[in-house]
C-alpha cells in the first residue's frame, strides 16, 4: 500500500495516508477556544451545555473539554490560570501531545428553576397538620421534603406556618405527590388530595394540586385510655392494634381513636429477678426497687415496665 501524500510504502493506511502523514494532518483534540459559561445570579449554578449544575466551574469546564476529545484515550491537564489544556495519549504506539488555549466567558442570568421561583410559580401545596407539632418532628419531615425536592431538581417556593401546621409551596406536583405519600406511610397519617383550576395557558386549563397530611396525636408505643381500659398502641395499619396492661389484644378503627385519651405514661427498663408459680419478681433499673408482678411469660431477662394507678405492669 502506498501513501497518497508522500508515496511511501506502508502495511496500513489511515484514510489513504501512512501513519506519519496521518498524524501530521489529524487533530484528535477539539474544543472551542471560547467557552461560554452561564451562571445563575440567584443560586450560583453553572451551565455550559446541557443542564444547570451546582458544581465548581473548573469541574464543569473539564467535563466539557473531555467531551470534545475524539478517537483517543488521553491524560488531560488543564491550567485554568493560563487557559491552556493539554492532552497526552497514544495512537498506534505513537505518543500524541496536543494542547490548545481557551477563554471562559461568564454570562449571568437566572436558571429556569430560579426564574420560576422569582415569579412565584408553584404547582402544588403540601399541607401538614398536627396539634402541638414538635420541633423535632418538624425537622424530621422537613429533611425528607428538602431531600426529595433536591433529588428531583425541583424547589420549595415558600414555607408558611399556619394555625396547626405548615404549608409548603412546591414547584412540581409530581414531587409534592411523592412526598405526601411518603409522609403518609412514615407517620401513619391521614392523606387527602384535591385539585383546583387556577387559569389557562395556551388554551389549556391549568390545575394546582393540594395534598393534606394530617398527623395523628399518637404513634406506636403511645398509651391511651379507651372505655376505662389502658392500652399501648402496638401497630398502626388499616386497624390499630392495642395491647392492654393486662396483656389482652384488641383491634380498633382509627375513627374510634377520637374517643380515646392520650396517657402520659413512661416505659422503664427492668430485669427479671426470679419467677414463682403465681408471679415474677422484677427490678426497676431506674429506681432499683423490686416489684412482684403477674407472671410475665418472657424468656428474656430485660423487660419494659410501666406504672399506672400505683401498680407496675410488664408491657414488653
């Protein structure tokens, strides 16, 4: 085979050229000498091509340059102060070194997400309602909400504190729906949804969704008094599983909880000291007092006890 450029005989041609002529004419390393980077003046995200990203400008520029290296695996070195990028690699056993200069031009604007936020745009309202909502529970829920919003690249337009809870105005109804379902499952809460017409866009009706999460005043482990009996809530599902202080199980519907009174009883750790025919001796690990209780039927040594109306009960 003969090279069409220099006429040299060779065993292999590259687009009609021998390796030497091919390497002289071939440029493996392509990227624009002028790189336009848009930066959001509100959140600081950068965009060169593709989507807005919350990463350093250097990392985004490096990724952009790497995308423009074609046909060769190379080691890329970038000097951002001098604006020089160098690519070192191998082609058919030959070392290839190419470098080029670049200039980064910064243009400020608002990203799509911040533009929507600044315009007061939102697609859904997430309503959380609970009497005496604790700061701990509020933070737990807000951590879930913020993470799901960030993972979906959406936003919280506004957080509003109302009488018995909070309202979150969320950019995406899909994200709000997902969060509402998760909170419902995590906190065994009441869940409702509704939509309302808010206007027209390009001749199409636009609806806004509202998701209500009403958290109960009780949870697994809460003690309640119902029909003059004291119970501990063991499980919450379609029905609520109760266990009386005497050890009897009962199942009720959630509506029946409206008749229940929340009891301020505290569980304490205890250990079994000795079992007899008619009962068991246990020691309260908080007070180190010893009590004689009904036979526990527990195989473990460490148990839970609760005190009610001057009497000690084993509850776990």
